[in-house]
């Protein structure tokens, strides 16, 4: 017969001080784990939800980043425009966007120094090809003008990024005329401007990448292979989602240090939980012996104490989750090793993150409760009754 | 029996509890010491003597843009400048593009590289061999060991940023004070293989005549090119490195919040233990007081107990830290950074102080209550 759970709950309530302190210790560990997991979930989200499977990104052969020297020249661009399977816009033009990438340095508003920000140069065609990106304030840039549109998070995180401000790029100041909402894609970290104005400012004759919109997924795959296999072009095509997926290596240092931190903290918390449970067992040795005399078996005593430890851990997990809730959605940035610029993302406490943190706490509770529960179940009844 | 002996006996009276507490505090302090060591390496450490003498000059807009090669002689002519060497990031991949085996490649000037990086050492004959071979390269000794390279080996590096590949012959192996994971080759190779970058370099490494003149030299360089075609940004090697760290995100806040969480967790563990042990000894405390021990002494006894347990934990954590750093250095992701950091006496001292403070604070409230408790009530207490 199992020991009723209410027995454990009452014990936890009776020993308030120890329960609260142990649970808080576990809560801190869980909160740290959630913090790290939420950072990683946010990063993964920013890259895996980016890109349309109907879009094909074309880069120079051998290059895996839009930030490469010498990309697609204007002749190759002509060849690409005539490929079959390309979607057409309302005017009947093929949806192909030649783009260029620059990286500029902007000071962070929170005073933690300056960082690299990606500037994407494109045409209105390129904007149309990314329907998830919407204008949030101001207007889009006018072709032939030194005008830029910044993403919401660039606007919030950096100085000189309000409408009316200007940012120095290359030969002169470019005026901020609008703010866009990227809909959570990797463009969240970017600044957009006119590609033709850039070409005349910098004497650029090539694009660093070309984005092609296919009519459907089948033609997207066909286009990708066609571009890659064409010997004249010396180009490499890939589906847009695949391009962003390879950038999830971003945040590698966070992941690495984060896991070590969470693991060491968890071991420390395990010992603390074990301590509390040993004290609980010692404190109640006469009670346990009485339970045994009443006919509760060893396995049921063992289960009861493990359950009590689990409850303690779950209480800690709940507190930890609640502690971290205010941080959900907070935006932060880290460097992207592929584009050498800042990748902006938000902390995301997804169901998966919360579930993993809870499992993490349960494992701590199990490890912390096993030995004391074993000790409780094994103790000598007569000695305990006398003690 | 002296008071110190009394404290020690009591602190380890319940062996299992004391060991668990010491272990728990030890793990937390391990993390604290580890984080402080990283903090020190990032924000406090000055670097080697030669490193404090170097200035890095890059394009003001961003490191991604290059700067003209003719700046070199202009920089050299400025007061306080001893040597100038151009460098360019090649960013290629070696062999199977396995991420963990990648390393940095820089195109540079073999004639002057080692006069700017004077803390790098290379045998004279190897240096001369490299200077004679435009398709030659020199590699870091650790890197050479890792890949099993020797002088004369040929290596192939696939260009990703540049539309060509490098076919290099190792002419020399150099040693550096810290792990660099770097290969240097002649920048002429890039210039000849890819015309658009001819006459341009990535950045300059500048050796100033003394660490004190670094700020003036940096200022003078930036002033020289303020109105030039491409303005520059010059900073000490340390500041340049900090820029990379800042790009990783808000590292300071990350480290500080983890430290705060760890200290608070330690406080909870220690307070819990001391509260448990005081509750068990309510009767004993009354006996002590009956025997004539003052409240102050009783308070001191308990605090002494908590501080010694916390210090034992702190000691354990501090001793384990080099082990953790060593472990991290073995991993492919952290190897580069963690093999260059070391725990210092100051860090150890701060960690032990933190442990002692935690012990003191955690014991104060329960011990104070115990010392103030009613004697008769306490003697009646059934634990």
C-alpha cells in the first residue's frame, strides 16, 4: 500500500524554512537553465523561420555567405533572369533581386560599445519578394536617393537610427526615412537601402547575392540545380531556408558556456536537495519506523520519499519559471559568425524550453532524493523506534 | 578544549550533512571562480608586455572594409611608431571544411610581421625561407602539432570570401605566448590572384615605442586620415579584442547575472544547513548558556561554524577551477579561448572572501535567534 501523498505535502509545509530555501536554490538553477535555453530557442527561431522555400539564393561558387568578395556580375544576372520557372510580378517582370551587403558599425544605445550591423542594398522588387517584412513607420527609400530604412530592433537598440537621423555609409550620409517590421525573420538585424545608389557610390559592378522567386517549390529546386550546374555562371544556388539554417551556429559560445554553467549549478543543487531530504528523513525516523510497523512496505516508503523530493524540485521549477516569465520576449544580440555582424533575437520561453527545464528539475529531485529515500526505507525499525 | 576546536568539532559533527554542504557550496564556488577568471581575462588582464605596445588600425566604417596600402608608409612616419605590418583576413576553409578544425589565415608582409609581433618566435633560417617564397606560409606551433604538419608540407585552403584557393608550402613554425591558431602567408599571393584588392589591406598591426605612447599613436594615426578617402579607427590590441567580445552580446551582464545567481544559491544552501543544525541543538545552546557562555560567544560559535564550512566549500571550488578550465580547453569549441586563461591569486582571494561572507551572512539570523532564546524553554525543547 502506498503512503498517501498528503503525508508528504504536510511534511513540506511543516518544514517551511528548509522547503523554501531548497526550492529557491532549485529555482535559481532552473531559472539559469531557462535563460540559456530561451536564448538558444530565440536564436534558432530567428534563423529557421527565415527564408521562403520558394526563394533561391544565388552566391558565387565556394562562398557560403552573402558577405563575399566578387559575387554575381551583371552578365550572369541577365542569364539568371531568363531561366524558366521564375515567378513574375504584376507588371510581368521576373522576380529576381540583385542585392549587396555591407557591414557598418553603430553605437549601441545601452552604452555597451558598438557593433556591426548588416546593410542590405536591394530594389523595390527585393522588398516585394519578402512579404513578411512590413513597413512600420515612415516610408520605403526612394530609388536613386541616399535613403535607408531600418528594422525595428535596429531602431530600438542603436543610436542614430530614428527617422530623420543620418548614418554615414561609404561616401556620405544616408538618411533614415522609415522603420520596418521583419516579422521575426533574420532581417530583424538589418538596415535596407537602394542597391543602385550603392553601385554608383562604390563603383560596384557585381552583386553579392541574387534572390530568385520560383513559381512553386518544384521549380525552386530545379532553379537551384540549374544555377549550380551552369558552367558559364560559376555560381551556387541554394534554397533560402537552407541558407539561414546553416547560420544557426551563431550563438555557439553561449551554448557552450551555458551548458557548463547549468550543469555545474545542477550538481550543486542536487547536493543541497540531498541535504534537505537527509534531514527530513533523520527528523522523522521514528515516524518512518511507525509507518513500517503499521504495515507500509519498504518500497512504498522509498517511493514516498522520492516523491517528496520530486515535489520539492517541481516547486522549485515552478518558482524558477515564474521568475523568468518577465524576461520572455526580451531582445538581445550576438555576433553572427557567417555575416560578421550582429544577429538580433529575443528570448523565447517556448513550451519546449519550459518542458526541458521541468525535466531538468525532476532529474535534480530524483538524484537528490534517491539516496535519502533509500536510507529511510532501509533503517532498522527497532532502533528507530527507540531513538 | 579551545573554542576553535569546539567550532571545528561541531562543524563536522554530522559528517554527511557537512560533506554535502561543502560539496554544494564547492560546486557553486567553482562556477563563481570560473566566471571571475573569464571576467578577468576579458576586462582586467593587460595581456603580454608586447601586446600592450601594439595598435590595430582598421577602416572606421567597419573591419569588413579595407584600407589603402599607401597608408603604411604614412603611419610609419608618425612619431612613436616603430613598425607597421599589413594584415588581411582570408577566411578560407581547410580540407573537409570540418568546423572544429578551422583556423585563421592572414595575408601579411613576411618582411615585417615578426618585428611587430616581437613576442612570436621563429628560427631565423625558417623566416628567411618564408621571405623568399611567395607561396610559403608560417604556422603556429600548436596548430602544426594538432594537424601533424612539418616544415615543407603543402597545404590547400579553399577560398570562401575570395574566389580562389591557396596552395601553400609551410616554410616555418612559430611559437607565440598565447594560443593563436593562425597561419600567415604573403599578402602578395592575394593581390596577384584577385586584382580588385590590389593596393588594399585589411588592417594594420602597429608597434609603438612604448605602452605609454599607444594612446597618442592611435590618436595621431586617426588624425592623419580623418579627411582621407577612407578614415581609420585605431585602438590598442586589447581594446580591439574587447570589441569582438562586445559583439558576442552583453557579456558583462551575462557573467554578472550568473555570479549573482550562484552567490544567492550558495547563501540559501549555507543558511539551510546552519538553520537545521541550530534547530537540532536548541537544548545544547541552553546548556552552554547555563554554563556561563555569553550570548556573544554562542553567536560567535555558530557563525564560526558556518564560516568554516563555507570556506571548506570555497577551497574545494577554487581547487577545482583549474580542472574545469583545463577540461574546457580540451573541447573543440572552447579550446582556443580557455587554453589562454589562468586563475590568479587575486581571483582566489576574492572567491574565498565571497565564501566567508556567504557563511557569515547565512548564519547570522538563525544564530542570533539561538543566542537570544530563553534558556528554560530551550532546555525543555524536544528535538
